[in-house]
C-alpha cells in the first residue's frame, strides 16, 4: 500500500470539541424521507462518534494545510 505523505487531509464532517476531545457529528439520512421520519419521531438526524485523545489530536490537524507527513511528526 502506497501512502502519499504530501496529501493534505481536509475535514468534511461537522464536529464538536469538549475538554480537548472531538466528537464527530455524522448524518443518519440525507434524503427527505429519512429526515422526515426523524422529525416525526423527534429523534436527531445524526449520531456522535467520540474520538479518543490520539484521534482528536489527528483530527485537529486535518485542516487542509498540514500534510500527512506533518501530522505524523
């Protein structure tokens, strides 16, 4: 497997930071029907994925400016 160390990863998901730990906000449904069901059931159309300290550290640096090599240093 070849890794491009010059690639600059970019965040494409909404996220929250609390006490230095990141939670990713992942949408459950993109279509109208799924969104409607969530509204009817009064449930959020997303779920949270909690990252640990290492994942949070990496996530904060995936800003489109840092290369993979920079993040790994």
